């Protein structure tokens, strides 16, 4: 049940409209936040059926990027509204699905994201497809086009050559100031293992002993966005328990969408008296890695990274977590790096979890808009802080013939520390050779 106080908080001022990606693209009232809130109100008050095609479409078309909530003068909790509406739609649609439809949804949401071992198995199959030559053959023959799966297949992430599997590892730091738990993630640990490895190195260099408990799992963001809050609660409890048992001071995350979900566990479990206090305490200890490094102050021994970089703001970092300055401050500390701001940096790229699969046409429009802004900067590197953004922008650049590389901000910091270390080694070798000569 959606409480009337939530949707009646909207005063229809319209200040949200210029920030909404789908409204910017369509200039249609129902494709903006206040239009969608009006639809939610109509359903809640019985004036519109929950399975009305227009309502279902608008709840699906919304990216849940939270840009509207960040500028709302009335403090409307838009994310709570749209996620509750999606849950109502799912409850109404579930009994109408056939067996194979239910099975595919269960596998895609609950099986894969509920079991990291199964996700690794699926990733291994995908990696074989990508690297064995099978992918080139399938694309050349045109099977994907015939099945209308060519664009869907293009969205699949490039699987890492090795995985970052949480096994209870401890990476000790000399003169450690903090003990932190790293969230290995779902897609992150199989498709962005190098980002997790870079995160560990950067944290250790900045006085953090890093633990990676085996008991952790998916953050639950995909489940929440898909209208499956009960499953998201199960996943949340698993992560809370893993953190409590780890003895860590902070729970560190390097994926903005996951970080937003983790910070909202207090709200997610507010109705469970056994977990609500634990969830609030947990969320108060969650930090995005860039937020954390900016707060504690990073080691200044950074080497030059001679790149022109533009920063793509992940929605759930900039809008949901309200972290925009920290990534830029960290990038500004890297010698040689030239930061060039893009137009509409905080407008969603169209990834939004599995949005590029559920709403491919709008996702493509937003992707192309983002890539045009990236290419206009002339940057050689696009820095971001979320795997979905990285995959979406990389796919868009490839489609548009762009040459910029997409990197996580923490990878650029890792490069800088490596360059400093290698520079010092060369300097010592040169000095030794000079003395011997």
C-alpha cells in the first residue's frame, strides 16, 4: 500500500522536469516525475487500474535515477514511490505469467543474483563465447539479427580473465588506520575484477586492511528495481550479517548503484523489528570508495597520468548518495591528468541496472546523447564509478566510433600510485648506476 502522504507531498511545481532524462527526451508530462506521481496517486486511489498499459509503461520507463529527488524542494521520496509502484505491478502480473515466463524471471533475478557461484558459472560460459571465436562466428552469420538479439548481446559485459571471488581474504596494510570490508559485487566480481583489485591496492596504500568475507552477496538493487522487495530483504540480511561478523569499521563499495541500495537498508528493513536497528547501523557504515578516500585524505605519492579525462557521473552516486565533488577532487590530485567537464554529466546514460534490456529504445537514445557529450570533450578517458555506466558508455562509444577508454576513478588512482612507484625505482636504479660509474 502506497501512503497518501508520500505522493501528496508533491506540489507539482515542475522543478524536477529539467532534471528528468525521459522528460528531457520526450517533453511529455507523463514521462516526467510529477506526471508519474499523478499516475501513482490515481492507482492508489482506485481511479486507474494497476495494470493499465500507460501506468505499467511509465513505471518501467522511469530510470529511478533520483535526479528529481535531488532537486525537489518538497523532499518527495520519489524512489520510494516508484519502487512501491513496481512492486504492486509485479504482484498483479505474477499470477498471469506462464510457466516459462516465471522460470526465466526466477532465473534472471533470484537464481543468478542470489547465488554468486551460479553467476560465475554463467560468466564462464559467456567468457568462452566471447573468447573462443564463437561470438565472431555468430555475429558474422547474422543469427543474432534474425532473432532480434543483436543489441541485447552487445550489452553483455566483457568477462574478466580472472574473477575476484570473496573467499574470506584479508589484505593487510602496513600501519593500518582502518579495517574495511570490500563488497565484491555481482557483475563487478566477474566482469570488473580488475577494478576490485585496484580498489584493494589503493585502500592498502592509504592505510586500510581490507577483508572480503565469503558470506557476502548481491546488494539487492536489481530485486528492488524489479519489484521484488522481499527477495531484496533476504539479500540485505546476508550482507548485514557478513559485515557484523567481519569486525570491519566500514563497508566499502565501488559500484554506485550498489552503494545506494546498501545505504538504504534501514528503509528497506524498517518494518522488520528484528533487523531494523541492525540495518540502520549497517547503512551508517557504508561508504563509496571515492567518498571514503576523499574523507580520510589520500597518500600524495602519486605519479603522472598524462590523459585528458572527462567524468561521467553515475546517477546513484550524484543523485541518490549526493556525492559529486569527491571524485573530482581525487582526479584533480593526479599529476598530469587534465579534467575536462562534459555537458550534462549528471544526466543518466540509460543503463540503470537492466534498463537497457527492458526499455531498449529509450536506453539507446540516452546512451547516444551521453556519448555525443563525451566525444565533444575530446577526452581520451571517460572516468566513472559504476559498472552499468561503464558498460553503457563503452558500448555507445564503440557504436559511434569513439576511441576514448572507460575507466573507474579508482583505476586512475591505482595507475598514479603505480607510476610513482615505478618512477622511484627507475630513479634509484639510475642513481646506483651513476655511483658505480
